[in-house]
């Protein structure tokens, strides 16, 4: 299969080494390297059960790329490579949709954030990306996953899973389900945020884990990558998911919840980096909502993991029995620790 895909891009499979790459839950990713020189590529298969119209992703990347080239030619934008017949997305019957991008030389990604400085750089890149697209016509973007970060809908889907999900799992998750229900005021706060004219719809990334930022050899941020979920959105999505994935020294996969902690220096780095990247574009209401952003996204991910567990892991899949339950409990614990620090963090601006 991969041989045929790579041929479509004019690459000779016999000269290539192909290795599985990264740790995303949705798409498949490979690093493709040439033996004969130091050129490498990143090949991805887009999960079209999740992204119902992969062509829309290609459309978004195309129009964003053109806009940045015209208005911010200095921005380093990773362009999608074309097949020999000139397409920027390739559909293979029975196998799905593929995309190829160059692996940028002298750049690297970071899987697990190691220093507040890296978190600062990453937050700055996500802020800068949105800022540079300030004049971009947001409505021209296709919505690649409708309601992706709509917390009310995620809550509704969670309630739905209590009606139609696996009865044994529902009974065994009683404690966690009650905790999530008791915290539904977070949904109300999110709905109020959307009604508040101080919060603007902008071009946001919606998948701001640190591995979606390219760094240079001096560990300075270069640009953001993986634009599948770039859509009209609120800044809380990008800041919130950065906090969700950077504040704790352990990831959503950790099952020893005592290791989950909120590192204040990372919180501060994300706030400062994002504000610097946005160059004062945030309104006063938005600047006051950094803590809320973290709560929205951690709560949303807890709902999504627990609902998926109750729905027999149909979305995320599971590598072991109860995998999504552990992930969901991990996020509940992260939210608890976050809420304990609310006063301190809100003051940290
Ligand atoms: C998925 O595939 P990945 O890891 O980039 C998910 C995110 C979740 C994340 C949790 C399209 O992202 O929203 O936050 O898993 N992406 C989609 O690990 O659902
Ligand atoms: Mg992704």
C-alpha cells in the first residue's frame, strides 16, 4: 500500500526507509527517509471516519498557505507536496486519503515538554499563527469537524452515552459520572463566554500539543504544523489544550494519578508566550479567561474519554481494557488539581 502511495508522489520505494512516527490517536503517520541523501518526508493517512471530508482539510491548507505567502512571506509555512499529477491529497481506493509534506531540515519536534521555555515558544507560535491570520476571511475555512470544541455538545454526547452506552461500564463508572455531572457549571460558563462580545472567532489550530510545533536548533519555535483542525474558533481552544497537555509532568496516559501536578511556571509561560505571539490582540475579557480556557479543555477531554469508554471505545480505540476510563480519570484528576489552584492561577497574569 505505502509503496503505491509513495510512487504516486514520484518516490522510488526501494530507495526509502519508512517508519511509523509520532503518537497521534487519530491519523497514521510515517517518516519516510531516502537512503541516498538526507531528504525526508512525513506521510499521513487521514482518518476519514473522523474527518468526513479530507478534501476540506486540503482546501484549508491551500488557502491559508496562499494567504500567508501573500501577506507574511517570512512565515515558514510547511506546504503540502503534490502527486505527479498535481494533487495535494491522494485518495487510494480501500486505503483512504494520504498527504505528504517535507520533513523540515534542521528542525525538530518535542514529544514531551521539558522546560517552561519550550512551552513559552510553543504558545507563542500558536498565538502568532492566529495573529498572522487576523485579516484572513475566517468564513472561507471549511469546518473539518463540526462542533469539535463545542463543550455543550460534548456534554450532551456524554449524557447520550449514559443512555445508550455499555450498561456494565456505566454502572462501574458511577463515581466519575457523578463528578462530571456535578461540574456542569463549566459548560454554562463556556456558553456564557460564547455570548460575550469580548470573545472573538478567529482562525485557531485546535490541536495545540507541543509536538505540533517545529523548533529550530536553538530550540526557538519556527511554526506550527498539523493543520487538520484549523477552523474558526476561540482562543480558549488553543490556550486550553496547551495547558491540558503541558501543565502536568505526566500525560493523559498516566495511570498513577498521584503524579499529576499543576506546574505554575508552565502556566505562566503559556500565558506569556501566547500573549506575546498575539501581540496585544486579545481583549480584556479574553485576557481574564486563561484559567477558564484550561478548565474548558480539560473538562471537555474528560467528558470525551469517559463517553468513549461508555461507548465501547468506538472513537479513540483502546490498547487495554479500560484504557479510555483511565484516560478520563486522569483528566478528572488534572481538573481537580487545576481547580485547587484557581485563585493563584487567576492572579498569575
Ligand atoms: C486526538 O490524534 P491526536 O492525538 O492529534 C483528538 C484531540 C484530543 C487528543 C487526545 C481529531 O488528537 O482532540 O485532544 O486526541 N483529535 C481529534 O489525545 O479528535
Ligand atoms: Mg492532530
